[in-house]
C-alpha cells in the first residue's frame, strides 16, 4: 500500500534529509571524543585495527600477531591495508575516525539507490533511511573503526552494480564480490548467500551467481582455515548481543525490533517479492547463535526496511481512536529517538579516557617492549597499541586460549602467592595494570579479593604508578 | 450523579475496611520490616527533595534503583500531616479505595448493584492483601487499586472520557511500580483469548493494547535503562537471589493459598472461570481471566513472589465472584427458594465473615507480631548512639532496611537487589555466617564484608532456625555489646599469604 500524502517530498529532499541526519549522528560521538577525550578512539577493537595497520605500514603484512603472549596467526585484511596506506598522509587515529564515517555516508547513498531500484515508494525509502541512520547498529558500524564498515560498503557497491539493468563488466564486478573473502569467512558466507538467492531469482544470471557463490565459499574456506572465528566467544546472553537497550554494542533498539516484527508479519503475503530480504534476515538471525553479534551490522539494513514497513502499516490502518493513534505514533518515534540518543551517549563517553591513556603512555616509557602486561582482557588492545607491550589476553582468540584462560583466572582470583608467582613467571608477566572498574565488579568486588590481597601484602610486587584510580604494579624478580 | 442506596453502602464498606486497617496498624507505632525502605525514601524527599538513589548504607554503600513516584506522593502529604500519621493512614486509604473500583467494575460486568456491593465488600477483606499492605507503607497499596482502575477504564473505553484517564493512569502506574508490565501482559492474553474464542472485540481494545504495550515498553526502557545495561534481560527477575526465589516458591501450599485469598472469592471465582471457559462466553469475564492467566504465568516464571501473585488473584476472583452472586440469585428467583433470598444473603455474609474477615484479622495480628519488636527497635537505637558511624551490621536480609532507617548504620544485605553484583554469593555467605559451626569460617566471612557487628535477633533465630551462634563464645574474637537481642562485636581478622 502506498503512502502518498507526503507531496512535499522529492527525491533530492529525501536523500538530503537522511544524509544530513546521518552526518550529524555520526559526527556527534566524534565531536565528543575530540572535545572531551583529546581525540581518543572509542571502544577497544579500533585499537587493534590501528595497531595492525601501523605494523603493516612499518613492517609489512606479518604472518602472526606477536603482541599477545600466545601469538595468533594473522591473515591480511583489506581494511588494515587501507588504514596503513592512509597513514602515509594522515595519522592512523585520524584515518580510524574518518574512514568509518565516510564509508557510512557512502553506504547510505548506495542503500538509497538500491531501495530505488526495488521500486519502493519515496516515503518508504525515506523512512527506511531515517530508521537506518538512527539505529544503534548503524552508529556502531560507522563510528567504531573496524573492517565491517569497509566490508559493508564494498558489499553494497557490488550489490548496486550487480542490480543495474545495464550490463557491467563481469570481471570487475566479480572482484568486488571476491574482495569480501578477505574480511572474514562470515563476510564470504553473506556474499555467497546473496548470490545463491539471487541466482534462484534471476534465471538469466543464475550460472554466474552459482559459480561465483561456489568460488567465494571455497576460497573463503581455504583462506581462513582453520581460524574461522577470531573473536573470543565469552558466554553471554543472546539478548544482550542483539538489543542495544540491554547493552549490545552492535545491536538494535527495542522499537526497531518491534516495528520490524510488525513489518515482517504484515508483509508476509508479499514474501515472494521480498524473498531476498526475508532470507537474509533469517540467516543473520541464525548467525546470532553461532557468531554472536557479527551479523548485526548487515541485518540492520534488512531490519530498517522491515521496520519502515511496520511503521507505515501502523500509519495506514484505520484507527477508531485517533487520540490513541497519535499517541502511539509519538511513542514509537520517541522510542526510536531514545534508543538512538541513549546509544550515542553511551558510546561517546565509552572508555578509554584520558587517565587511561596517560597511564599507558607512562607504561610505554617505563617498561621494555618485550615485557608482558596482565590486565582484564578487554583492555588488551589499548595496552598493545598505546604502551606497545604484549598482553597475556585480549578479546580475540589465540591457539591455546582455553588453557591460558584458566591460568588467567587463577592469577586474578587466587590468594596463594606461590601459585600466582609461578604463573606470572611462566607467562613472563612483568606488569599488572589495574583500574577502578576492575576493582568495582569487572574483576573483583571486594577490597582484598584475589590478586588485590597479594599486591597489598606481599613484597613480590611494587607499585610503580598510582594516579586517577589507575595502578600499575611491577612484578619483582 | 445521584446519591443512591448502593452509594451509601459503598461508603459504609469503605469506612469499615479503612477502620479495620487503621485499628490494627495504629496498635503499634512501628512498621513491618519492608516499610523502612519506603520510610527512608519519604524522609529523604522531605529533607533533600530527592529519594536515596545513592545510598551509603544499603549493602555497605551503593547506587540503588527504584520507581519514586509513590514516595513523592507520600512526601507531599507530610507537608500537611505528621509523618507518622501519613505513613500509617495514607497507604491504608489508598488500599481501601479498592472497594470503590471493584464496585464499579463489578457493576459494569453484572449490571447488578447488590452483586457489585458484595464484591466490593469481599475485595476489602482479602487476608493476604491486608497482611501485606496495612502496616508496611507498601507500594502495592496504590499500585493495585490503580491497576484495577485502568482495567475499569478499559471496560468503559467506548466512552471517550476514559481515554485520557487511562493514559494518565498508565503513565502514573509506570512510574510507581513495575505492575504496569502485568497490565500489558494481561492485555496481550486478552487479545489472544478474544481471537481464539471469536469474541466480539472492538478495534478500540486492540488499539488500546497496542498503545499500552508500546507506551509501557518505552517508559520502562527510559526508566530501567541503567538496570537493563547492568543486568541485561535478567532485570525482570530484579536480580532476586536464587535462595529467595526457591524459598518463595518451594512447596506452594494450596490450602494456604485458599486461606490467603479467602474461601468465598476463591471457590466462586473459580466456578465463574470454569463456567465461562467451557459453557458461556462473556468478554468482560475474559478480560479478568486474562489477567489471572498473566499472574499465573508470572508466578510460574518466578517474576513475582508467591504472596504478591495471590494478592492479584484474590482481587480478580473477588470481581469474578460478583458474576457468581448475580447468577446465583437469578437462579434462586426461578426456584421455590426465592423467598429465602434474605437468608441466602445472610449465609454468604456469615461465611464470608468466617472465611475472610476473621482470617484478615488474624493475618493483621500476625503481621504486627512479626514486625520489629520494641526491644529490637531499642537495640537499633542503641547501635545508633554507641557505635561508629561507618559501622557495618550483619543481620537477616529482612532486617536490612530497619538497620539503615533506625540505627542509621550500613547493612550487609537487604531486599533491594537491583544493581548489586554477585548477589547469590552474598546471600550464601550471610546464610553461612549465621549457620556455620566453624569460627574460622565465620570470621573469614565477616572479614570479607568488613562486618563490625552481628545482630542476632528473634527474626534471625526464626529465619536461620538456630537458637545461638555457635562461635561467639570465643571472647577474644567476639564481644557481646548488647544483650537482648544479642549484638556481638567482631574483633578478629584472618589473613593468608
């Protein structure tokens, strides 16, 4: 059903509204980081990507990541190469801030064109874009530096050219699809899945689609074997990986989900026309069970379309009580805005902060590069990038992850000096980095719990730094 | 509106219920253990304008989370009336207003004034509702009447005047208590019932359900933002320790449940449910059945405590009882026994007095006896005057609030669990401290929470089923500083390298 009341809306106006909103939303966290945090990158993973890019620019592509005690293999990633290339004429931090935003805006443009190719009504397209740019998953994907932003852009670009009616050179188009292999096996699977369903849909290009799908899957498998997943799958709730209001980093607002469910259900009869979207939505949802939030950034585009369908359905149906209709629409809009603002607020002031950076800068000047640092695994990437030290654990898996995890917990929670000292020595740990978050529940909940007790009461440790609630302890001997 | 005979009786019932409540609550100047949390919030608002979201005393000091509107309402009254009178009287007035709401709901369903009057009378004497709300400044004394008021507005939704009332009421309820989620769940069940049973539902009801769902979800996200980020979806269980959930739901006693609801509403309310599931269909009845289903689901999922669930069920069954009353007398009119109608009414009345009013009185008496005794309060006063300000006192979780409120000292554990990490471990530790035979273990646990004093009250004896702490005979480590109830000072520390 077409919603034709928005006569003031033109093609250009629709895109400019969405573009300007996206620009504002993506720039706000950046502005906060520059003004209040001296331009520190947000989050944890961007530091990993910045470090790898920095290594590539200085030493070329390495076969393993040596900044974690249990070295893990490394496979070249186009995003790291791009950042390394950009570091030739700007700082890596600046590139890490700018590229996600640029890719976000370009992705928006491409998605807008794709929606136009689907012959959707202009008001529906505008609504989809507005819901998309205000979604926490979009904000996360295009403010936090990660290969996802580049991968999404390339995927949309490939999709855009592929769906053009005029013939495109197949070789260049294939390259765009094949490039997804190098990001991760998951990206390869998404690309293969799209080609597979498109091959079913479009008989004329089915041969090309199936061949390319097969090639991508096989090449992706061999390229990433055996490390299909580099992230550590710490036990978490699926809901906390999926819903930003429950804490998901790359998640969806509850109202986005509610509207998408309404859209999914109300447009079920048109599923043939929207088959690709339904199939992709199902795939990304299932991926939650195996790969946590990895597919959310992609699912977001599908969800935005379904949510706009749901919203328009609520607008178009005849309400008996117009007061309730108006209040309901207001509540939905407020709900969408709330999720967006709440997420922006959360991500803008996320760690690391200036005292953290200060302490790691100090550690860099004090410690030797080969010294290993023990801290919470979520701080691993910061320590590696800023103080240029190895860590025992970070947020990505290593070959011997399970056994190291046991020892890591023993070191943090044991009150027996002999056990802890032996493990510290085994892993060559020279420094222990502790902040207030770790003391207030992230690791410990009581004052003299585990390692904290040993640090205070044993001569085996010497406090070498204590400022702004951050302590650095040196392991004697 | 014309003042009629039924209005007169309604006012009489209201005054009787209120009088009954006040009679018992004014027998003591103290309150139930749970009340002291609420009292502290009212005090804080009076003194600073805001409740205690940052509480230095609870769990040794932490950020707390709760919905504040109820406390603001009570605090408002304290500007015109002494605080003690407000805390004793106002919650009971709110709770007593339920009789008006039940009357109007029952009248709307049955169109029978006598049935509505009797249902109102029944709803005023639900033993568990009285037990939980008459002396505890309980939030349920306002949230339950407000919830049923919203249900009344839903029944009258065709009258457009009730729509703004509903919206305002829903807004208020969402800021008072999480009972608003029960409303939404009940409405969802109602819509499902309506679809399954092919009931004639109006679009207005569907629209109201959609609006209520979205409105409550949105406001809940706004309000519960921090607890949601802290606990994730487990916030629906309010971070309640497993021990308490297990205790609350262990061996639910059917006879006890009937006693707490009242025999009359229970039996006849269940009959009405049976009749309207299997024999007839009536939309208004299905609405309340849906709410009963929602309560049962929440009980099953342990989202609410057993006694709280019984309160809701008791009121729902009281409302459904009105339909039974009407049907009974319609039937009676068709028989030869119609001239014995007066006797039948008297019979109902006497049975109700015996099965609900008397148990309500007994429940109220029991609640008074279970409240902190005068001796306990004196001991807490002593603690306030004779111990360092930052002392931590170990007692049962039930006593946590009263330690904060009366002794003005930190507790180790109380009953507000949101935003507390490792609550299960803490509960296990406190339990162990009171029951262990090992002095070393006791001291280790006391050291873990930096406990300075242990209060071994009558409540602790009863809760942990022990007459004495087995390790306090060591005078080197435990000094008795107060005798009745015993309060011990913990002296020793254990270290391990």
